[in-house]
C-alpha cells in the first residue's frame, strides 16, 4: 500500500472510496437535522434538543472520519 505516509492535508485531499462518500453524506445530513432542531424558534422538549445535540456530534464525527479515508493504490490483479 502506497498511502501509508500521508499528512492530514494530503489525506483529506486524496480520493475517497465510494462507501465513505455515502457515509460522509449521511453524516452531513444527520448534523444538519440536529442543527435545525437545535436552532428551531419554537420551544421543544428538553429530550429532543438533547438528542439533536448528539445528532450534530455523531454526524460531525462520521463526516470527518469518512473524509479522511483514502483509496488504496494497489496494483490491479490480473488473471493468468
């Protein structure tokens, strides 16, 4: 595997595998939903607002970790 010694900037700018792109999108959606619930102008139950905080936290973590995943640059295997 050739990607072992990447710094953070190179890792974030490197191509991301398809599965992690999907996870990143889901994480962004979760964080957005949580942010909308927290910022809503109506009074909501404390439990719902607390759960929204966890949605923002979890979605942010999923998005950041998914963005740092890197496609491996392995040589394609050929059949003899």
